[in-house]
C-alpha cells in the first residue's frame, strides 16, 4: 500500500456519530498507517474530537456541512433534498475521484439510493447487492444480497453469484471459491422460479464460477460454500435471524454460569477460553457490508456499532480498493458478455 | 384425558425407522398413559421391536404393509402410486376417524401432498402451513409457514396469522398472543406486496388477533412476538439458519473448553450448568411440525430425529387433539367469514 488509500467518511451517520466515527478512523489508521481520510460533517463537533488525536488529525481533511440525512428519511427524499448532507458529499467525493471509497453508518436505504445515483452501476449489473462476511465452521464466507433488493429474478441472482465469486477470490484470497444458491431443499425441483432458473444458468455457465448447487439455511453456518447467494428479502431475514440466535445463545451461556456456585468457579477457570469464544462470534468483527455492483466502493456500517466495529468497516473499504475488486468484477463481466453462449469445443492435443 | 387419544404412526418413515418410531412411542406412552397407537409398517420388522416392550405392545394395533414412501419419491408420484404405503394408510386412518392424528418422520413433500388430498383443507383456508415451536428469550413462540408454500400471497399470510393465533392460544395457553409478520424492516413501506398487504389487513381486522406489526429476523429469538408469520421460503431458510447457528455455537463452545488445562478444569465445575444449557437448546425438544389448515391432525417429525425427538412429535399431535385446536380454528374462521367488512360502530353506554 505504498500509494495510500483515501477513504471518505460520513462523520454524522450512526447512533454514536461523530465520536464513534472519529475514534473508528483512529483505530483503522493504526492498522493501515497510510490511509488518508476525507471527513464530512459538522466542523464544530468533529474538530474538538480530532484535536485530541493529533496523529489522526494529520491524516484527515475535514469538510464542513450542517446537513445530515436522518435515520427515518425516505431514500427518495434524501436523494432529492440532501445534496449538501454529509452522506451525499462523502459519496460525491468518490464519484469525482477524490476518494477511493466511502463508509457510512447512516440510513441504509438513503445510502443505497444516493450511491446508486451518484456512483452508477457497473456495466452489465442491473442491481447492486449488499454483501457481507459471515462466520462459519470453516472460517468465513461471503453472503449476498442482504437487503438491497426485496425481489430478485434469475438474472439478478446470476449477477450476484458472479460478483460474490470475484469478491471471495480477491478479498478472501480463495483460489476456487464455491458458490451456493440458498433454497428450501437441495433437489432441482425445489424453490421458486428465480432460484431454479439461476441454478440452471450457473450450471451451464461459461464463467469461471465453481457452482455448488442449492444449499439450505443450516449450510450457511456450516460453511458448506464460500459464497451464499440469495435475494435481499431472504438474505436480510436469514442474517438477522442468525444474529438473534448468537445473541440468545450468549445470554443463555451467561445465565448458565450464574446458575450455581460451582458454575461460577468453573467460569473463573474457563474465562480465557470463553473470552476467545466471545471474540470469535463478536458481530463487530463482521461489521461492514459492501454495496457490490456500483461503480465505486461504498461500505455500510451497522448504525449501532462502536469505534471497533466502524474501524472494521473502514478496513473492508480499504481491502476492496487494495485488491482492485471493482476492476476484477468489470473484467469478469466483460468476459461474460463476450463469451459464446454455447461452450467452445475442447481442443484435442495432437502432440 | 380420560377418553384417551388414538395416534396413527408411520412406522417406516425416518432415517432410523422403525426402531426409532417404536422407541419414541414407548417414551410418549410413559408421558401420556392413555394413548392408543395404530402402527402402519412391515410386521416382520415392527413385531420383534414390540415384543421387547409388552406395555407398549398392549397399547398398539399393528397394521401390516410392505409399501414405503422413499425419501426421494416425488410428492405427486407418492400420491398416485403409494396407496398402500405406511404413510398413506396412517393418514387414511385419520380421515376415516379411527385415529385422532398422524405422526410421520418420512418424506415431507409426500406427507403434505397426501395429507392435503386425504384430510382436505379446513373451510376458509386456501393452503396449509407448517408450524413449529421456536425457543426464545421469553420461552417459546410459534412460527409458520416453515416450508409448505414457496410462494405466499397476502391472503395466505392473513390465514396463517389467524391459525397461528388460535394455535398459540390453545396449545401454548396464551390469553392474548401477539402476532408479527417477518419482514426486512419495521416501517410500513418495507417489504414486498404480500407482507404489506397482509399487514394492512391484519391492522384492520375484525378477528381477535393482537397484531404487533412487522418484525425482523433478530426478533424471532428475542421473542418479540408469540406468533411469527412468514412465507414458506423465508421461514424454512430462517429456521434452518437458526439451527445451523445453534450447532456452530455448540461446537465453538466445546472447542473453547478443550482450549487449555484451565478451561478443562472450568468445564468440570460448570458442566451441570452447561448440561442445562444444552437441554434448553436441544433441537429435539422442538421436534414436531404441525400441518396447520388441514381437516385433520398431521405432524411431521424430523427425518433424522431419535426416539426422544419422535416422542415430542407425538406429544404435539396429542396436544393438538386434547386442546381441540382444529375445532377452535374452525370457529375463528367461521367468525371471520360472518364478520362485517367494516368495523361495527361502538355502542355508547348510556348508563
């Protein structure tokens, strides 16, 4: 990373903004010392926070604006009226090349609508998808769409598969990631028209995708595939269901250790190991959802995250840039559109 | 339960049938001493298992058949050709009144298709839903549909809400259960046409349903509502995602306790409490999915369950009968169809 990466931050987005944003930027800077930040937000609130962090302050260019997109603003309204908002200005800086990517913990719908309008779609992609990492038995997988599209057709799912594949190869560094389509059963007959159609096309594809086939809900955590493809309605509900289960299990576990004197003593001996378990399933580690399919890098952080989680979301944007994910998706999409519709005959070696 | 309940069992359905079925019936009989069982299956396999259990044998009428619906048989084929199968004969016994309900751990699609054909739908219900209990922070909730219908419209979701409400009041014994519609956000604008339409109708309903509104995935485990209503595609994936997470968490926990000598010692002290935790999240406790909306009681057990899990599925069928769930759903549906379409003006007290 000798050239450095410039990341635009919506300083006013998120429940604990701008403090959490500034602190998160500081943590991210420690991890990636050559990031430069463009911060967009209320100068009178942000400046004092930077004053306490001279190292971060020297890596930041602050752009003042008073406008903020509220959490309950409709995306269409935010798009029309919020042109001087911290969110919009941060996205604009990616569009005009001043920044390599944008991170916001603000209103998800507004961020998606503005990013789509300002950054446009990659050629060959009809709709963006929200992608994120997911902890599994084997490490982590990529899952998309997590809520950008309530309804998806066969073509959308095929495009998501292709983007997820490139993402897994570049950001996760996997040589031949497996891609699975989330369904209610593994047999060909199962599911709706969209998943059956997408499956047929992915099986016959000329892209380099290693298509596993249909997977079921329990395959997500099992790590059966590296890339889980689904529509935004199902994906959003599945991921939030999993988060809810993790939280419930954590609470049950805590209650177990308060259960008796013996259990309390056991906790004292096991707490190092339990701390590791907690770290392993810490949702902040998986914070930072990518809007894949846009012509620029845009990452959404959980609105309720803390500085540690926000720093991870910044890390996702940096990884996207450093690994040249968008260029690689562009190349794959280009190959797909140039590819013959029937597989080419294999050359027979005569040597 | 002075009159006793007769339950028909598909002795040949499930990975470990018929041994698991017979053993499960024995466990269920200990819990509900006045059940009578009709067992349908291969006499030469079932008879020796009964011989070892004289108490159970005296509560069983065995009906021999050689035919079995295989796990990979298409539902339509099972319906046309499997008329002498153990599954079909068990369902027939409910239709002709010899049994009060049927339990099978066999092919889900075939069981649904045959049960729908033989037992018919309740008047006013267009499609059956698969309902099951789900562990939550507050105890347990009912969730439906878990996979009977890949696509659902507004009307289906409203009917599921009504059936889930009656089920929660009768089987869970709740006075005023809350009903929530699973969606990708809580705002009115969120989601697809089906959930938005169903929400509008449930808000204006003249049924006694206490409609909470939209809930999100993490609300399931949080126990935000008593009845979670969703389409079969999303519901199936959400429940299996949750099962996968519970399994992953259990594995992480086990690995944590093997992590160091100190953690192993901690385990020795805490194992009583941890056993309780395991019991609390044991999926066998939640085994037994109900096909709600049919004119008879049909319960599907997990195919891979053991005798303990199968006994719980039998318990669900017994509870359905004892609590008169079907009759109560019939009454509610009748009220719904008689109800005026506009809310009646409230009488003003003059006293």
